[in-house]
């Protein structure tokens, strides 16, 4: 049997979570799911359990998922070599066909995992209901094929699903005005959807603990940043790699109505719950300049 001390510790965790559950009840939270947490089956299960719990305690979660590593694997299986230009996948017609197939497969696997936990889920792509309209994206003036830049979001299908008590799971594929299909960066899709939905929170599950003041110092993790402080970090040039566009997305989201953005380490089990429901938190939270917790 568990000791009384262990039981009381569990009770304290629930009590600590209560004000956060009250504060964010019936609020929309967009979770961008990608990185290593999508490749490890145990981590994948933890993420789905977290999002399902958010749903059960009154949140309105929406998952936007990636699948880049799976796409690369299947491109190679089909006898092609994955190509990248400035970090963007060069997507010809054949690669786009493979990407859509893989992303839809990932999408329905996540739907299945959610429904095993007793929650109704609905997988949609950015093509459904005109959710994501795009135009061709160029990388430093280079044509990189069927890679889309989001120009418009029509969130009606997502509002309808939430109203009917479904958990929407979005695949980052969209169409242009000529109804051609484009691959979309999942971070961009999550950011655009969070803004269009007026989300209270946008959470990025990544392969890093959060934002560091000094990339070479693991003890310099910053737990909280305002938009102004984030801009200063970008201006100093201390932020590099994939964190640059992610922070740009964070700033854009907060400036366009999303109350808080969280950058979390998806490799840590239940990091999403720990960030949202505990005082200490787990990753980096970005919010407006004049917001108090």
C-alpha cells in the first residue's frame, strides 16, 4: 500500500492544479506536436494522455502535428533523396504526394490513440473546409516546390468540431487559390490556427527544454519572457538554429491575440501538464509585456 505521505503528496498536486483548471476552463489551447516525442511510442502515449486530460478537465485542446522525420524516411523508401534548402524541405510533386500520405497516416494514428482513451477525436487537414489557404513559399528567392505560406485561415470547421465536443487533430497541408496541394510548416500552421481561434495558449512540444540566455550554459534556461525581452534576445544574435523561426512565431501569436505561448521539451514525460498545472512549470513561457500571472 502507498504511504500516507505519498497519498497526501498526490492530493497536493491536485490542489495546486485547481486554480489553473478554473482559470482556463473552456479556453482553447493549441498544441503543436512534433520532434522526438512523435517517434518514441511511450512519449507519444504520454502526450496523448496529457491532451486528453486537458480535454476532460474542461479545456478545448486542438493538436497540430508535424511528421517531417517520417516523411524523410518514406521519401527514402520510395527511392528518392530528401532535399532541404535553408531548412525547408524541397517538395516536388512526387514528394508532396508522399508527404500527404504520411501526414494523413500520422493523423489517423493520433485519432486512434485519443479515441482509445474514451475521447472523440476528428482528424482534418488544412484542406478540409478551407481551413488553410496558402500561396507558394520561396526561400531566399528560391523555388522550393509545393511548400506553402499561409495567407488565410477559416477556422469554422474547428469551432464546429469543438462545439460538438470533438478533439480536432490537424494535418499541416493546405491548398492555394488554384486548389493545388502544399505542405506547410507545422509551427506556422499551429501559430496561424491559434491566432484565428483566439486561443488562450499555444504550446510547442520541441526537442529542447526551452529558451536559453546562453546556448552553451544548460543552467541559463529562461522560464518566462515578455515579447520585448524576446525581441532583445533575437536582436543580440544569441539565438540560433530552429529556435529563431519558433520565437518569431511566438511573438506573432502573442501580438495577435494568443495570451501565452509555451516552448516545452516534448522528450520529458508529461511536460505539457507540468507546465500548465504547476507553479514551477517546465519550459519557457512568452507573454505580453504587461501581463501578470
